[in-house]
């Protein structure tokens, strides 16, 4: 790092991630009940367990920084809850696409920011953003459903596009409402051109995820 990062900016990032991991646990546990097989249900339950473990690692770090984890998470509850309420899946497949595509976009965004952090927080953020096995599982399940029903790709492609639109809106809201995160991004990328390149990388990764599922971006 050539530019020091203020602890409050780190706290903001850890806070939003801690709440994101908590909600990921809730959603995966709920989506597991939609699974058509016991194997699918068990797979999502294991992923939910990994997410709550990540949440615990983040709250431990916040406490070590002298911050109440609940207070660090509180400013981000409204934006993240609004996103999830507006994109509640109605089927097993929609839930898989949401976790893979919607959460994937957010993960890419936070991973980019993590590169601007000092250690040990950089390593911690990258650790909790690591894939819990959901990517391969989602691709396998969605591709199998596409082979079984030719109507599936059209519906899920529309759903994927809606998810990315909502995810971008949610991310913009988080940045707009938290100056320290905005400053961290701008200082880390260097300038607005750097921010544009960051967005291009995230958009490109989203396109690749949709193609991996067999869906149109």
C-alpha cells in the first residue's frame, strides 16, 4: 500500500461484509428448503454453515479493532435488506442464480476494494469472499435444468439481468451513503478512470458467470 487506509474505512468495509455474510447464511438456509433433493438441501446447508463462520471471523476482527460489530453492521442493514426483499427467489433455480450471479457481482466489488487494504484485513476479506462451493454446484444444477427444459434459459436469463441491475443499484446506494468507502475506492483506484476500469472488470466477470450457467447476459 502506498496510501495509508484509515481505520474507519476498514471498519465500514468489515461491517458491510459482516452483515452480507449474516444475510447470506439466512438466505442459503431458507433456499435449502426449496431444494428438490436431499443432496441439494444438504449442499446449501453446508454453504450456509460456511457463511456464518465467515460472519464470525469478521465480527471477531471488528471487536479486536475496538468496535461493536452490531454498530458496524447497522448502517448497511437498510440497503442490503432492500436488495434481498426486492429479489426474493420464488424457485430453487432462481435462488441458485441469485447466489451465483447477484452475490458474485457483490463479491467481485468487495474483492477489488480488499486489494486497497493493509494486512491483516486484506487477507481476512479475501478469505471470507472465497467460494464456499456454491459456484460449481450452481452451474451444475442450472445446466442440468436447462437440458431438461428448454423454457428455463429464457426465464433465468431475465432473472439474471434483473439481479445485476438491482445489485448495481444496491452497491451504488452503499457507496453514496458512506463517504469513507467512496474515498477508499477512489484513492485505491487512483482516479475516476480507475473506478471506470474497476466497473468494467466487474461487468466482464458478470458476463462470464451468466455464460457459465448457459444463460444470455
